[in-house]
C-alpha cells in the first residue's frame, strides 16, 4: 500500500514538473516574440555548448553591465556537438528566432551559411589583422564571413620529457624514439583513430602534411586522388603495421588517448591542449614529466587541423545590430583574455600568444600559437557531414589493413565526389 | 480511429511524401519521384544499404534466437517455487530496467581494450576494433539486456498453465522431457510467439547499441543508423525519408510473414 502511494506521489510530482517546464518555455518564446524594434537593437539570446568552466555567465555579465538595454541571455545546450547542431538545425529549419547568436563549430559554418541561416558579417568588424588567418578562413564561405571567430584550437604533440631527451620534429624521429617506449614497456604513439570526427582530423593532418588535400578551395571538386594524399595515409598505416601505434588505438577517441598518456602508458600523444590540465593535476602519474611540442611532420613540424568555434548571427534574429556588435565584442582582447585565463581555451587573437601573464599559467601558449599559424581548416563545404563520413570510412579501412592505401584513396575520391553533389 | 490517423497515419504519410522530393541546399526541394529509392536500392548507395540491411537481419536472427532460448530457461527457473523467488524475479529484471543507452555505455567500458572483459579473461582483444569482435560485443550486450524481457513474457504464459495438468501427466507416467514437450510448449506457445514478435520488431530497429559501442564502424551499421545519419547528420530529409520508409516496409513485411507463418493470434488474445 505504502509503495503504491509513493508511486502516485511520484507520478504527480513528475506531472507538475512537466507542466512547470512547458509553462516556462512558452513564457520565454512569448517574450522574445513580443519585443521587436526596427533598429535591430535590443535584448538577444546566445546559445552555446555546455559551459564546463562556468565563466561564460561572467563574461556575459560584463557586457550586460555596459549595455543594460541590450542584455544577452545565455542558453546552455548539451555538451555533445552533435546534439548542439541538432538543436540549432531544428530551430533554424522552423525559421525560429529563439537563438540570436549561435555557437558554430568551425565545420558547420559553411553548411549553415549555404542554407541561408546565417547573417553575413562585416570583415572590418570581426576579421581584424590580429585575428589568426586560419580562423578567418574557417568562418568564410563563398567569399563572405558568416561567423566571428571566437575560439580556436590546434593539436599538439605531448611527450614524456623525463624519457625523451629531445622531442621529435619528424615522423622518422618519432618512430626512432619508439625504442624508448619499448624499453619502458609502454606504447609509443597514439592519436584519434576510432571511426568518428577525430579520425577525419588525424587523417587530414597526415595528408595535409605530405602536401595532399581533399577538396579544392571552393569546395566544388575533389582533389584527394594524389600521390601526396596516398603518402600521408601510408604514414599512419605503416605506423600501425610496425607497432609504433598500438592496436588498441584503433578504438581511441580523445579521452581514451588522454587516459593512456596521463596514466603513463603512452610515450607520445596527439591531442588538443586541454590534456595539459589533467596531466599537471595533483595525482597525475605524469605530473611534471611531460612536455608539449609541435606535431611531427614529413620534413619538420607538421600541420594541425583547425578546431574552434565561430559566433554566428541568426538570419531570423530580430535584433541583428546588437547581435553583430556583441559577437565583435566577444572577439575583443578584453573578452578573449577571460577565454584564455579562466576558460583555458585558445584565443583567436595572435597577440595573446605572447602575453607573459597568460603564459605564466599556460606555458604551452607560444607553441600553440606557432602551431596555429600553419593550421589548416578542415574542408569547407556545406556537405561537411557527408564529406567527413567519406574520409573516416575509407581511412579507417586502410588503417585496419582491410584495403590497401591506394584502393582506400581511390574509393575516398569516389565517395567524396558523391558527397559534395 | 481519428487518433490512429493523426498519430500513426500522418507521420508515415509525411515521410513517404517527403521521400519523393530531393535534398537541394536552399530553395524548395524539387520533386524527384522515386529516385531516392532507386539510389538506395540500386544506385551509388545500394552497397551500403544492402550491407546494413544484412547486418540488421543478422543481428535480429542471432539475438532473438539467443534471447528466446535464454529467456525460456530463465522463465522455467523462475516459475518454480523456491525460497527467494521474489528476489530472483526482481533481480533478473534489472538489465531490462536499465535504459539501452546506459547499457551501451556500460558495455563500451567493459569491452575497452583495457576494460574488465580483457582483464578477467586475460585476452588482448580489441573488441570494438574489428568486425566479428564488434558484432559479438553487440550481441552479448543485447542478449544481456533483453533476455529478461522475453523471460518475463514467457513466465506470464507459464503461470496460467494449471498445476493439475502436470499432475495428471505425471500420474500417466510422462517424464520431464515429455511433460515439457507435450504440455508446457503447446500451452505457452501463444505467449512465446508474442514475445518473439515483440523482440523481432524491436531488433529490426536496433540503433543505440551499435551507435554507442562502435558508431556503426566494422560492419555494424544497422538500417536505423543509416536513417539517422541521412536525416539528422547530413540534413537530407528526402533520402532519409526514403530510407525510413524502406525500413518500415522491411519490418512490416517481416512481422506480417511471421504472423502468417506461425499463426500468432494477436486479435483473439486481446479480445479474451
């Protein structure tokens, strides 16, 4: 009897919660639809991925204090990029003005722009000379800027400074150092080789480094069918074959590789700068025993794929002027310093990579700045998802040794052609 | 009837209509007739489509067979009177109570190269790194999760068999195997078939386990994964609509054939 009553109370509680939630959301949409001005000035909403640092409200409060009539409301979405994209796509397809400013992963900008969902921005306002060129390129589609570069990212090579006397700069040097890993009963090198977006990033780095590419600059023709692209993929395949990359790495996404490295089982790791925090935390097996350097390449430092976030202004926003001014402010040194020092993210402003106060807490900044100067955007195309899938699928088959590198690249070219149609 | 039309007819109709239109970026989608279907069944994407249809049916056949056998076994144990039977029944249901996505994450950790399965068995298999280990992992996870469901449905069927029937058989000198084959099996058949039918429909739509365990790599892409990929990831509602309609037809035909061949009498049961 008791149990049943509890159950009834439980159901009633859930019912009330659902009612309350639906009440909230309808109230919200009502208010944003109500206030609209011709000037394009007024309160706006900003939807971003999950803010793990808690610093975003702080940053927004700064703006809100300065502009009480143009307040920014922060909407936090899921931590998963795929879910974020789904939220945006659903609203944009419905031409909803729920989000004025969108948090665009650099690989979505072209797609959103091609659908007519983003407002073109003024390069004078969001593409200044201090903004990294690769970040600007990733926000550009069809000759126009559709996003204000806000955060950027590049991969770096983590190495065990206590075991490796001099960090390698080329693949050959890295493979030679694998004897050190063997002597210590560790695995040598890993990146992200599971079949997902991370594999596109890693395969692109190897292929770009050897001089290959996937698509032409305008994204309209396929260029991957080249000896250079084959040589790049061959490098990774050979490392799997000769054991420089352990077999388990075929299942690695970012976190598995980071775990292997921070628990002391891996000598070299390609990853984003965030692993620095976990590696230097108290209790880490490698605290004070690792360094970060440029990615290895064929004849010297390699090329990183570019990650990062652009802030886009929705084409359905009712307050576009405010939205444009705000995304420009988010790119100002004032806001970008919070990004680096509090959020531990990579700024899009070149000048911050030489700022000595920032370097004191994030010693890898000069290296990251250098890596970013040569970083390559992933293929810029409105069909990015299909393009990335074609790259992953065929690179994965080659890494596992199911097909030859030659056949994999030939098939990749055919799949890419189909994908950009 | 109105409710049926609104909640079932409209979405299906909408998907079918949308599947006749193309997926151009920007502008209104052009009418393309059946070309989305042709593309899936015999065009550039046909290899991928038939491969994932094969995968889906393979998973369905293996998991439903295993789950029925194991579930039947569990039901036979649970129907006996012994101390702690209530606890046993409750604990058997735990895997079924866990959301599939959570199950998938649990098994993903277990099947990690440095995970518990390799540690316990002393093997060094990269479970999600190649074809058969990946499929085995998914089959194990699915069987672990859904056998209790079948067990529960069969248990319900077993409970309605009167004890006197068994007693009479025993008096007539029937052995354990005879009692099972001649009494238990025929009498539990309706419940068994309904359980298998439910599982069949469910398994043909399998999405979460392969999506989380392998992301569809290594020959584990099911039809549902293809549909989600086309519709959500690649924003191709036309092609995705065609894929989901085809999946729907496949499931419908399979269920229909099953009902016809084995004579599952759903209607009569619900009228009783």
